[in-house]
């Protein structure tokens, strides 16, 4: 990992500028991010619906509570793109 060969300039940013950078990264890598999110979140949602039922509010609550499990691939992908790996 070389910090001088990153896809973005690494520097301290204001909160609004960081938010803009996050949206720009999401727009740039939209397709792979949506694919990864669907690939990881749909099986979790299906498992919860099949075990708890379609109209059970606990299924939605558990799906939301388990978000960190299916969001780490997104962060991993973005980190690899930022550091050109």
C-alpha cells in the first residue's frame, strides 16, 4: 500500500466535504457497490423472512440490526479502490 498512489487525496476534511467525498465515491463505484450489497443483504433478508414470517416486525428489526455483517464487504471494496489494490 502506497499512500502517494491513492485514488483520492488524503488530507483532513471538513464534515461536509467528507460527506461529498463519500457520495462521489458511491457514484463512481455504484454498480459494484449495489451488486455487493444485494449479494450480501438479500440472503440475510430471505433467511429472516423464511424463519420468522413475512409479516413479523422482528424480521425487519433483526435485518437492520445485522447490517454490519453485510456492509463490511462494501467498506472492504471501497478501501481497495481508494488504495488502488
